[in-house]
C-alpha cells in the first residue's frame, strides 16, 4: 500500500491524500510520476543514477577510458537505458498509438 493509504474508504477521488514512490527516472517512471502528480497524488521520484548531464560524463569516461561508475552508466541514471540508444519509444515512429504519441509529446 502507498503511504497515507489507510485502506477502505480513504484515497477515493483525485489524489485522495495518497503518496506514491516511483522508482526510476526513465521514460516510464517520469511519465508515471507526472501523470500521478497531475492527478493530485503526492509523488516521490527515486533514481539510482546521476542527472542526465552528469551521466553523459560518466558514459564518456566508460567509452573513452573504460572507467565504470557503477551508479551512473548505460543502465542507471536519469532518462533510463534508452537515453543512449534508440529506445523503445522511438522504434515505433510512424506507427505510434495515440497513447504513445502522448508520451513522446509530453516528455
């Protein structure tokens, strides 16, 4: 249960006093956190890795000098794994559903 969710009867309606923790600042985590916040839910977004600007330096060090930062690399950090690949969102360009287009336009 989410923190602040007292069970039956509580949490009905928009937000309902709930607090949700979203793990990961990749596209899914970012969009989930934004959607929840817009619905009035208190959200805490947790990300293991570094912000995307710092993460770029970590990935550069990995590629050029073979220095691995276990907390900031291709797998961990803001933007998720797709930040340095074609990603799941862009592989369907031209064939995206309305929901997929909404995510792309929002982020």
